[in-house]
C-alpha cells in the first residue's frame, strides 16, 4: 500500500499524467467539440463517430476520464508536496550545516582572503564554524527561499485547479436581455435587472468602440423592503451587485410589436431579434429576424423589419414589413406591426465565488516559478588550510558550470 | 498619423535588410572564423533591433494603440522579441554563435510578418483593455526565449558533428554549459508564458466573463506550458540533460510555433485576431 501512495505522489506519475493531459488537450482541440453523431459521421465516418461519442471525445474537457486525470494530478501534487514538506524544512534548516554542504561544482585553492570573493558574489554573511578536522570554515548560503520554489508552484497549480473545479460546480450563470425601460428577472432568483440605458459608442468612422449598459439590480427577496444596487456594465468593465458580476456580452435589434384586433389593442411588447412572441388568441408566434437599415440612415430610421411566422413550432412564412405597414399574414381583422426600432442589450450574469481562489493559485504558481528559476540556492564555503590559505568550494544544484564560472570570475577579479 | 505609418513601413524594410546583413555576417564569422566579424554581425543586429523598436513605436503612435493586435503586428513583435532575447544571451554568455542560428529564424518570422496585411484596423471593444499590453508583450518574451532554447538545442546537436573542433571549442560553450544556457532560456520562457496565461485569464474574465474557455489558443498555450513542464521534470527525474534535452527544446519550439501559427490556421476560435 505504501508503494502505491509513493507512486501516486511520485514525479514519474506526474510525468505520465502531464503527457496524457497534453495528448487529451491536443485531441480536444482538433476534434470539433459538442457535435452530434450525424455531424461526426459526415466529417469522418460512422465508425469514427461512434468511437468519438463512445470515448467522450465530443466533450473532452468534461469527459469523466479527463476529470479523473485532473483529479489524479491534484492527488499527485498534494502527495508530492506533503512528502516534500519535511524534507524541505530539513534542507532549509541544514543549508549551512557543514555535514550537508553537498558536492561542490567548483573548487579554488590557495586563496589568501575569501571575503572579497564572497562580497563580489553578493553572498550573505557567512556562518563561521569548523569542519570535522577542526579547521576554520566559513559557509554562506544565498537564496535559501529558492528551495521552496517548486513546492510553491505545485501548491499554486493545486489551488488553481481546485478554484476552477469548485467554480465550475457551484457557479451560477444567467443571461438577461432587454431594451431600456424593461425589468427582467435574473433566472429564477429573487433578483431583477432594470435596464436604464444602452449606449453604443462609435468612432468617427462608425466603428464600435464600446457597448455600455446602465442598470439597477433589485433584490426582491423581501417584497416589502426591496434592496437595489446601481451598476454599469461595459466590455472589459463588468458591473457588480449582490455578488453577481454583470458582463456586457452582446446586443442586437429590437422593436416594439403592437397587435390590434378589430381596432382594439390586443398586445404590445418588445421583441428582440431571434425571440418568438406568441400572438394572443391565435396559435401563431411572430419572430423578429432583423431590422433593415440603409447604412447612411440613422439607427432609429429603419427601412423594414424582417420577420418569420410560426404555427406552433412549425415554420409558416417569412416576410419584410415596411415602415408604417401592417403584417398581412394574420388576416384582415388584425393590425400587426413593428415600430420604434432600437438595440437590445444582452448581459451575462455570473456568480462564481471561487474565481479569486483560482487567480490566487495562478499568482502562487508564478511566485513559485520565480523562486525556483531566479532565486536558486547557491552555497559558497571556505576552509582554511594549514598554510593559512583558503580553499573555496561552491555548489548550485541548478547553476552547475555557470555558477562555477561566476565563482572563478569573482576569484580572478578579487 | 499616416506619416508615422509610412515611416514604420520604411523602417520595417530597412530592418529586414539589417537582419539579413547580420545573418550573412554571422555566417561569415563561422566560415572565416574571425571574432571581429561576429562583433560586426552583433552590432548590425543591435542596430536592426533599435530600428525595429522605432518601427514598432511609430506603428503604435500611428495606430493610436499598442502594435500587438493582429497577425502582422504579433509576427513582427515576435521577431523583435527573439532578436532581443538572442542579443541578451549573446552578451550575457559571450556566445555569438547563437546569432548565426537565431538570425534565420528572426528573418523567417519577419518574412511571415511581411506577408500579412499591414492595414491598421480599429480595435473591437474587447481588445480595448490595459491587459492587452501585459498579455501580448509577455507572450513575445516567452516565445522569444523558447526560440533561443530552440536555437541552442540545434547548436548542441550540431556541435558534436562539426569537423573543426578548434573553432567550436573556442566559440561554443562546453556541452554542460550549453545545456544549462538552454535550460535558462526555457526557464525564462516558461515564467513569461505563465504570466501570459495568468494575465490572459484575468483579461478573459473581465471581457468574456470566463477566465478559461478551452478556446484552441488557450488550450495550446496550456499544451506548450505542459510540454516545457515535462521537460523540467524529465531533467530532474531521468537526468534528461544534454542531447535529450536539446531534442526536447527543439520539439518544444515546434509546439510554440503551432500555438502561434498552426492554431490560427487550423483551429479558429475567439483568438482569431492573434
């Protein structure tokens, strides 16, 4: 059993997992994700399509085996860090212990005074002691904190994966769209969004620079005492309220749909492009496809409204309604028209409490890499010989020959 | 503004000529075995880098934004990054042979840039972010560093096959040192790639509401990160140093190039502009 635990926390297992992850990620990027059997059969062959669906290759990054590999990687990182913690504490404590100096990568003999070399290499104050033969020994250890680099990096990756996984499991995600003046419920929560304004900023050449929605989020949990928070959401600058983040996601055409029957107003509502609006007292629904405009004309001055009519779920017909005209397909009793064209705003609303954990993981990973790569442990020690000269030795597990060169250069220029 | 873009255009072609001249002088250095030629090559490359920097600044001011938002701009910046990192390594390790192998890669990259559209387009709202500079500039340094590790890997593999041992012993560090320099460039690249991924995630969270979407560019950045993570682990676990590490460094850069060019060509996603 001990062997199994040791293997699960081993570097060998980590390498296997990393290679499998590389293959899985590459596969997931080459195979189109989320397609149906028919689409895969058309792209490849029926046999390959069956294989893709059977192995979960149509949704690689959420497949059970991909999650299992990730879980194993987390286990590996955790075990590795647990196993290495006491070793690192010991190594950190024993860094300047004469019995644990390790194999030197450089050795210089006949040095009259080691101090200038230590100073030139910016070594911290040396510990003065004696070696096993009782000779004076000076030991200096640089970047002791660098020992913790890989450990911190592993911890960071672990936090990152945990933050991501917990976020995926617990996050709430909603989409709300509408035109200024509308109040929309956020999913089935007690929260509502009141859209005050939607603005599209354009450059002089007409290119869109920014989309901005001004809104109020209302918490209606207590109907007698609703609370509200004003927010502004624009691209790259999400708004926030009640723990939700509100992202300016998209926009599209919208128009007011008015239905009159025998001259009497039957219904009046906003229709956003792509939405089907059921016509009261009929089996029909009307879908605004787009608002037609000529480029030179102002936004609120459309040349027509493209629409589709459905009977139940079945497509019935499509047509274009000109300004001031009525949609004829519903019969002479009905007067149906689109008007007041404008843009609707689409907001993505999210609540993910674990995003900060994932970002903290990313930063710890970065810190770990910085420690591991740029604060490498270096040891320099000098032992005094019987003739009064000193022998200097140095070691740097990751610097090796390059550190040896630096020590030699320091000695030559001292 | 148009004037500045015209200046950038002129500078761009001068830079290509300078990088080409530097490459020729580096080749002459190897052929003639004269140190003075290597110095001249490095000076030409450094002048090329300065003018390249000026070209990027002109484009930045002319376009009114950071010049890092389309294929042309990223390719020319990538060449700039590789040129910068290779010059740093040449100076730091007194190793001009790097230039002879880096110069053709720089020329290929800037040649690729020359084939792209240079049109200055206005930025879509999601690209109008202060994270753009951090995210792309760190990617340029990361890719440049991996480019240097690729060059060092090739030098390592060629070193043993070279007939004139005297020249190679004098101008190319010993195997162990060469391996360590390559390791250093991978470390620099991995550190900057991590910054690229982290800053990209923070930016994606603000722009798209999701810090990780398994978009092909994101996925392949992760694949590149994992490949170099395997490299680092193999160095420790199996003592994969020397030749094996050199082959790995070359293979790793193939992965970098796929992330940069291959993904845009074969796997379109939300990073289609990059």
